[in-house]
C-alpha cells in the first residue's frame, strides 16, 4: 500500500470512527435527558408523580389546588426556579375517590428521600387533613411549605365578606356552579375556575391567570369529592419539622391570616412570608419574591 493509499484509508476509518462516536453521544444524550428531565411514577390510587426537572439536592414535591386542578399551573414557577433541587409534581386529582389520595401521598417516602412537600391551596388542606401525616412519612420528609392555603375554615369568613361586597360579580361563578352541580364535567369545572379568576388574580393579571388555567387538566370527580372534605375541614396535625407558609398579600381566598391567627401554628419553626402585590397564585404577579422565599427556605 502506498503512502497516499494509506492516508486515504486512515481518513476513511477516522470518519467512520467519528460518526460512530457522534451517534453514541447522541444516544447517550437522549437517554440521559429522558431520565433526568422527564420521569413519571404511577402511585397507588391512580396518582402520578412527575419529575419536572432533575437536580442533585433534595426533592420538592408540589401538590395542586383547585381542588381537582392539574399540576400544569406550577410549570412557569418551577421552570423559572434556579435551584439544585429535584422538582416534582403530584397529580392526585386523577382519582375519582378522595380516599385513594392517601396511599399516593404515603407512597412518596418509598420513592424519594430528603423531601420537601409543597401544598398549594386545597393541596395544603389535603395534607393537613390526613391524621399524623408527618409521622407516617417519617424521616423521608425534611420540611413543609403551605402556599396560599389554610389550616381551618376561617377562609370562608373572608370569602363570605367578599361575596357580600361584590354580590353582582358573583353571579357568573354561581351560575357555573349550578350548571356543574346538575351535570359534573371537566368543561363545567373549567368554566367555574375561569369565572372565579377575578378573585384569584390581581386585576392586571386576570388575563394571564386565565391563560395559565387554560393549560391545565380539570378533574371533575376530584372537585366533587374535595368539596365534601371542605364542609368539615380542620387541620388534624401541626408540623414539627421546619415549615414555610406563604401567601399573596391580596389573596382573597385564603389570606395569610388563616395561619397567623390559628394559635396551633404559632411555633418558632413555622415561618410566614407575605408576597407583595400578589393574589391566590402569587407567582403569576410576583414570581421573583415567591422564588426568593422558596430558595431561602432550608429545612
């Protein structure tokens, strides 16, 4: 073989090797991305635990409100958060029976460790309604965050006050509730939450709020079951581990006073944070302060 032929042969082999390395690197990137960025775990009762973003630190699990709203409304918050934590959502609303949500939540300790559980609105109430939940989850849980939620039914008083002041504005939400009661459906549930949007969001953020709600799944059965729980709700336990309670300063549904005026939750390890210029979904109006509060919480 001449030198020219040898050089040509080497070039051919080099190109083949380079193509093989490129191919396997792409395969590796794909598999790695699929594993670290997207993971879905089916839990007992039909709930689904989904990893939104992988990290190297502890595991934050976000439970939605609604009750019965899909977890998609968390995505803008989670995607904007610069953190080393693993970020998960728990969509328990797929279940038709509220009793099925308990094993799904208890199952978290079998799949994850170093957990921080975040309950928004009804998601926080659901957590507090489960007897001895902190003890049952054990050492797997490091801390709790209650985001625009309540440990009792005191929020109904402020809600009734709002209703008496703005009775005319309530006609559309009430009409949607009546239609839903006659024939529960996902579309009917969607109409209810969109009608309540002026109460959930600041006036300048109502359009953005409705757009966010439009990205979600709606689970009508969960809404029906949860309303039964809310008729006699009161917190069954008080966290002993580090806890953060956040709420928008203009939250007209579950203001921060729901916690601050409950003597059971006046403990040194339970911190509160009022998010300025924000409503019931405070990251819609003021994501920076919400993310700052979450980042500073170190259970």
